[in-house]
């Protein structure tokens, strides 16, 4: 009988060992594995220097759900909170919701684009090609500028995009310029759509 009581006690103890963990609370949320409660303190995440979004380094492998605070500014990562989706690091949101408003500008000649420009509509005449000078500072990586050209002349791009075979915005074609952040060729051009 004593042996049965010990076995029953062990079974009951193991059933309760799978309970939730609470810090500063005696009643952790039943849906949480860890429930941290505080009215005047935050949670300090692990701080590491990531090398890029595609490399798990300094970890040995990508682990879906892993969260870290990146301290490095290198490649395509900047300081901030990142989570891992199992194949890459993704910077967590933060900041205001994106605005649905697009900044549209109409141009006929040389123009220096602003980091806030979203759509540039060119109307060109026969003659020398106008030059579109793209910003190289204050632009977030991945920023897109859509350029539409109507008329006779193409639009030259400065600085030259990284694609050597496609360095003009041609009339009648849609063009997307994407900021890469690369010092040698900060913009990439997709055209012909």
C-alpha cells in the first residue's frame, strides 16, 4: 500500500510539473508558458551582433521563433529587435503604421528626387534626355520609386543603377527603382512592365 501511495504521489507531482511559470505573479496566464508581471520594469532581450538577415550567425542555425536584440549595423541589419522565421532574421515592426498616401511628382526636365518621393511622372520632349538624380542618403533599404515616362526622350538615372544593361527609363515603360543601400550602386532598376 505504501508503495502504491508513493507511485500515485509521483504521478500527481509530474502532472503539476507542466504548469506555467510566473514571475512576480502567483497566477500565471494558463495560455502562457512564461508570464512576467511588472508595473515599472521591462524584459531585457538577449543582445547579439547579427551579420545579416540570411545568416544565422552568431547562432549555429536558424530557429523559428527565436528573438534577439541586434546590436550591429552591417550588411542588411541595423540595431533593433529581430525574430527568426526559421530561414532568416526579420526585423520586428516598430514605428507608425505605413501611410496609404503616395507622394507623386510631375516632371519635364532634370529632377533631384527626394527620399519621400514614391511616383515620378515624366513628360518628355524630343531633345536631350532629362536626368533623374536619386537620393543616396536618408533612404531606407527596400524603398521603391515608380517612374513613368511619356513622350519622346528617355530619362537618364544618376547615380547609375547596378544593372549595366538597363540604365535608362524608357518612354512607354514602367520602371521601378529599388534602393539597395550598396555604396557602389545604391539603386537597382526594374523596367519594362
